[in-house]
C-alpha cells in the first residue's frame, strides 16, 4: 500500500503493452478512485512520452483510497485494469497549501479561501514566460521564487507554453526541451512539460499557488478549438492534483496582434468576439465538468473577465486588466474595480494586470502603491503585481526583443527587475492587511473627506469593519502629503487608537487615542514626511 500526506501529489506510471501511431490522441487513460467517504471520482491520466502513461492524485480525505485504471483500449493490458490502494495520512509540515488545502470561492462570493475555510490573500506576480529557458532552472527560478516568498507573494501567474507577444512557434517560447507542441498541432510534446513539472512542483512546495494560464487567446483561432480542448485536457491531467488555479486564456477575446498568424479575414472583429466567447465558454465548461478536484477557474481579459464567456457562473474569480499607462491608468483602474466589485453577481475580483513596474520607463513604486491600496480598499480580494523584464523574462545576454508589432516593451533583465522597490512595497501592504480580518472589509466613503468617487478617483480610500477597524489610504499624488484628514461618523461608544502606517518602509507612528468632537469627527495629526500614508483607527 502506498502512502502520501494530505493534499500532496502521488504519481503512478504505467507502460503500454501496445504501440500506437499517435499515442497522444489514439488512447486515453483514466482511473476510478473510491474515497474514504464512499464517493467515487474519475481522475484523468496523461501520456508521458514513448510508451509511458501517468496518473496523478491528491486528496484531503484521510484514510484508504482505492484506485482502478480504465483505458480507452481495454485490450491494452499494460494500462487497463490495474488496482492499487493509497493511504492518505495527515500532513506534518507548515506549507499552507498542504495544511489548509487547495483554493475555492468563499460562500459569499467575495474572496477565495482554502478547502478548510481559511481565507486566502491573493498577492500575485506575473511570470507569463516563466516556463521558458530564459528563466534558468534551477538557479534563476529558485532565486525569483525565494524573493517572492520572502516579500509575501502567494500566487504566480504563468502561461503553459502557448505564449503572448510572439508568433506561434517562436523559439523564445521554448524551454530546455523545446516547444510544447509539434508545429502542426498533431501531438503535444511531453518533454516540454517534464521541464515545466520541475518549476510547478517548486512553486507548490514553496507555498506559491500556480495560476496556470492555458494559452493566449489568439491560439483558439490559430490552432482551433479541438486542439485547445486537447491542450486543456492534458493540463488538467498533468497538474490538477496540485493546488492550482485554472486561467482559461490570456486576453481571451483578442485576435493575434497583426492577424498574420491566422490570415483569417473572414470574421469582423465583432463577429470574432462572439465566436471566441462561445469557444471559451465551451472549453471552460468542459474543464469545470471534468475536474475532479474542482480547482478555481478564471479567465484573463482585455478588460473584465466575466465578459470573456457567455456563462459567468462557470467562473470562480473575476480577473481585470486595467491598463499600462502609468498615471493615466489610475482613475480608470479604480472605476473598473469599483464596477466589478459592486456587480449584483458575486465574484471575487482581482486586477490581474495593471501598470507593470518599469514598463516603457514608467509606473514605478508610487504607481504600484496606489494600485495595490486603491484596489484592496475598494473591495478586491487581492492584487497582482507585475514588473517589466519579469513577465517576458529578459536577460542581459538575450533581451526579449521586439513584439509582433515591431517594438519592444523594454530591456530591463529579470534579475534587475525583481529588485524594483514596488514588489517589496506591495508585499509590505499585504502583510499589514493580514493583521486584520481583511476579507470582511467593506468600502466606507462616509468615513472621510475627499473620498474617491466616480468623478474623482485620485483621492483617499477608506475601508474596514465598522466598530472594529478603519484603514484609510492617503496618497500623496491626491494631495494628502501631510497625512492630515478629517475622520467622520466615529461611534460614540467605541474607543479607537490611531496611528500612521508607512506603506514604503512598513513602520507605525502612534497618534494615541481618538477623541472625536460632538459631531463625531476627528482630525488626524500632521506627519513630518511628504509621501503616501495609511491612517489606521483600531478599536482598543
């Protein structure tokens, strides 16, 4: 009997007794698993190259799990009818992904939580091309992961081989084993994913959730829906036993940048969006119904994730993309997050792409602080950071080079970009908010003067739990350099202690007990440094 700890992946290998012309397409392997509570699930297997097929499985249920293989070719006695028993023991360690289990949407639809109900703070980083050889394994990959763990990141957004910002089959999309598919899309190349396995496993073992983006959206037109379904079936079988988040596509409804890749001129752009939305709806439903682990599903958009599919009930997380135009993107970002958070349909909201630090020589730490704090205090359930140089994995020796439109986004190498101060400062913000029951925070414009609103988003942001804590972001660029502001509607029967929190250095400056006037108002004191501040009122 094999043994494994709860939520940790177990793998079985099987050797086919028969040869197939195209083993990737000609035969399928599954297994029926009877769990300790008596329920039965079907887990998919995957072709691992040559005559080898594999199954991967994990569970939070303690006790004996009974497995029997099912091959689409029942005469293949190397794959069909094998039985085994797995004993799942309690996890003995500190990795939160194993202690608390994988992720799911909370019952109120406003944030993500672990399987055991523990709230999950999404602080993501953008490594779109992290599976390529430009982020060297193991030295480079481990260095970047260790830095993000130390800073408090919890998620890595990474693409599973079919990349943005390049022509299909561009060598920049290869890893040490080459490209993920053969060039006519007749078969996947398992050796590519053997290398990706090392990186996926390292993320999970480090406590980072892989948000696995299946492909960039234009591949739906370039490769065809049948191929993308095969690609997703493979990803589900290979990585579903890990505590991943599925992101169905990047910029799902956007065609190839020049349309050169497909040469398809039959559809207008509006017709294409209708067609693509239906395709991604079908593929998303296919994965949601087939996934025995029920991993959260999202989709990366051109604007709002829920607009990328015809049936948004298939999604567990509403991703946004809000622009890369530095100061010009700040007000639209707040408006989009507010609109998404206040929709009647309850979905957790993440701004999954906004103003990469350093992109086009702009968007440095002051932009990162503003987008993080404004999104969080407007009601997002987390935030995704990005740095130019990391998403495309530039190196000094080999910068990424031109995009399909002919220009490059910038040549900063990743091993310089990961030291940019914005990543540390958003991590400081996340660690600070985790002192509180942040998942219960709601926006409260009535608490302060000059709160952000639809007609003026470069202002202050107030959020918290009434009677417990108030957290107020006072950005310098909105005129709050002194930190000083008027706090309103202070409860007469609540005693608060106030302090300034420095979102740059992470230090606190005590302001003592809050003494409001007869109108329930209090004016915070001045600070001695002109910069962004976070004002906190915490119940004594």
